[in-house]
C-alpha cells in the first residue's frame, strides 16, 4: 500500500488582471496556498485553495502546524476517512472559513492523486456526468465600471460566445442598479443570460425592493442578496420574488446547504470547492441539491469547477474569472460558449513550478 512520506506548502500571492470591486469589498490580491503530497512510490497529488486578500498565512499555519503532520505515513487512498479525521481534529475551529480552506487544499491534492493513479481526469473519477457546461463571465461586470463600459464588455462577451454575463449590483440607490441592468439588457437582447450579484450588501427590505424591480429584466439569478447567516431573510425574499435566489459561496458546511434547501431559502446553489472544504464535501452538496431538483452553479475557481461541474448532472454553469494564469501553463477550454473539462489525468491543471517557487511568499516542507 502507498503511503504519504512528505508534504510541501507554497503560498503564492496573485494580483488580478483587472480591477475588481463589488458592493462590500475590493479584490486586490489572491492568496493561493498550494499543497504537494509526496508518496513512497514516487507518486504525488497537488491541491490548492485561496483567499481574496486576507487569511492566507493563517491557512498555511493550520496546514503546517496541525493538518499535514497527521498525513505522514497515511495512505492517500482513504480520502473520506482522511477528510473526516482532519475535520474532527480541528473541531474547535470548525465550521469556519480558515479550517474549510485548509481542508480543501489537502482534499483536492488527494483527489488529484487518486485520479492520476487511475489515469482518469477528475471529472470522470468524480462522476462523469457532462462533457460540456455553459459558461458565463463576471470579468466585465464589476461595480466600479461605468454603464458604457458594462455594455461594451457584455457585448464583447456575447460576441466571444459566452452564454451569459454577471453584473455586480449595490449602488447607493436602486435607480442606479436599474439603469445599469437596463442598458446591458437592451444591448445584449433577451436570449443572453444576465445574472446580478449583491455580495451580501442588502437588508431584507432593500433586497425585496430591488428584486421587485429586477423582475422586469428576466435575470437568471440574484446572487447573495443578504448576509449568508440570514436564512430567515432569504426565505422571505425567495417567497417574495420570481427572480431565482442564489447562495453558497459563503456557506462552509453541508448542513448549512441542507437547511437552506429544506426551508426553500434559495433556488440556485453556488457551492465553492475551497470554501466547503474540498472535492469530497462539494460532491455531497451537489448531490444534495440534486435531490431538491436545484441547479449547481459554482462560485469562482473555474480551473477546478469546470471538472466538478462536469462530474455531476445538475451543474448548470461555470463562472469565468481567470485566476491561475501566472502560475499555470494550462487554460480552460471554451468552445461555442461551453466549457469543456480537461482530459488529462488528475485535476487537469498544469502547474508552472518555476513561477510558483520563484514567487512563493512562504514555503515549508513536512516529513
């Protein structure tokens, strides 16, 4: 039986190629912890996680001080067992963002190892449900962009073959959001999908007010209208509007998703493979959503979510936000508005180790 003999952690800080502002924050740096697990037969698994500017060093410390030492001498084949044991070993800090992000780095590395071991791409290893998934872009919809640029970017996306585009909302008055959405809808026509994202900015009353005016634009969804811990508010809003309500990027456990689904508090699930704690729990959330006949439209991480979406039958979209270009040599494949999962064994991400090692803000080995 194969055993893990050592692990390496790299922390690489990446600057987005475009300015990204939403209703509550600016995304100026992506901290990217990368984990490489090395086994006694020479095989390896590589995984990663991310933050949008804070907490990356805390994730690395949790990995190096507490989680990775537990893996030495353990078989990487027992993924479910490893996830459960690591989760309970951090019981005092779970459920929580830092713990989930750290678990994800390990879990994705283990799945990478498993898929490489069986010579399968991840999407086949994890289910193999779809060979292509529609893709929408968020890169031209940031809140700081003026209306003319929003329109220009949406038309560019449509001409490039994207099936939809997402815009940030949360301007100081509802009339500003309406003007922006109206201009883009008029430009792209009725068949091009539009999504809006408030990044948890609104109160219940304001979300209801805006949702009622959004209905005229036939939106694919209204994303994160309220703080993620306000499930009652999401229930009231979902009952109030015909616009589908999307949540998930700020939920960190399977139980939270179950509660939202049980109470009819959302109709789109946006589970994030890093924030939920890895591929193992991501798949459970996706199958849970399927049991409620709810679509999965994962948040961010397109290089990984293209494979996760292809693995399950109820994934409806992949979000296009380039993330790893400066430290990888592979690119997401998009044909006629559909993202296609990579066919290479493992995660399908070709890491540029020269760039990673050169630009690592922190590096540590555990054996």
